[in-house]
C-alpha cells in the first residue's frame, strides 16, 4: 500500500513570521512518530526560507515534513515583476507546489497558464499538485465535462511517462468554506469523481503506465477526514482551514497514518 499524503494549504496565513514558525514547530513536534504518511506544508512564500533552514538543521524540527509552495511561475528568470519561479523554489528545498487552485482560477488563471506552470515545475524536479473541480453540480451532469476539460487542457503536452509525478487534487468549489451557499461534499462525491478522473487519465496514458495520485480537497477537517480516506477513493487530502490548527491538522495526519496500517 502506498503512503497517504496530507497537504496543508495555509493560504495567506498566518500574519507574522513568529506565528508561522510556532505553527510549523507545533505540527513538526506532533508528527515526529509518523512513518507511513507524507506530510507537506504549503505556507506563503515569505515563510519558506526560514522553514527550509529549520528542516535542514538539527533539533526541534523533524524530517517527516516536506515543504510546498502555493504557486509558481512558468518562467525561470526574467522581467516578471512579483513572480517566483519553480527553479527558485527548488533552490531553497521546496518539493511540492499547488497549481490551479480555485482561488487563483477565480482571479483569471487559465488552464493554458496552469499547463505551462506544470511543465516548469516538473522540469525543476518539483512535484505539482494540480487542483481541478467544478463550480457546481448540475442535474445534467455537465460537471463531468467541466473537470475533463480542466484535466485535458492542463495536462496537454506533458509526456506520458511524467504524468505520475503530478498529484491531482479534486477540489469541488461548491464545497469550499469561502464559497457562498456552500454545502458539504461526501465521500461518495469524492469517490465518484476519483473514479472518473482515473478513467480520463487511464485513457490518456494507455496500458502499463504509472498513474498519478488523486487526493481530495474541499473543507475537509479532522471530523470527516477518516471517512474521506476510507471511502472517498483517494490517496490523501489537501487541507485548508484545519491545517492552521495544530491539533486538528495533526489529528488528520494521525488518522491517515492509521488508515495505512
């Protein structure tokens, strides 16, 4: 059985470097005995260098945690004010990057741009976490086509033998806590889409190729994490708000660890 992966997306939190290091240290201490679960922390860019130094040194911060970024530009260097490249992130020890998150798509990020970012991340030896998910679920099931188009356009031109490096995060926008009139997703919703995504990827890959991991994100917390991991047809979780609470997030990690037994 492959290891479950639990990814923390801190978004634009917390407000100070002191709070950030306190949160990072708290999670690190609580996962010191974790052996069967991959834990990834994706803080704002500004905190990555200090976290990287903490991971590289000896002492309180344990090696069970990998660093991830919340975005990366598709170019390596150049006249791109305000951007951070995958090459730069790799240089400070970042191993993962979230790409195509719904909160960036709503700001205008296109599948074409995400496609370029995926290729750049893979080239820099960073594992991309590609977010896909429908805005709503309609009675005609058009949301399947919506997700299919996201997948095919974002993965266009990526060699088949490299697709396994991409983690696909199913993130139904209608279930995210910041969405107006949101509603809870269920493990069955997750399983349905995980099966569909695997079919799309399988058709693209053909026989005998290694499949990418599929995880779920959408306001998952320590109360429903076990149900999603057990019945959602997934390999892990992308955690938002709950990852900003040491106890809640470590509870989720321990639930994943137990599911690997």
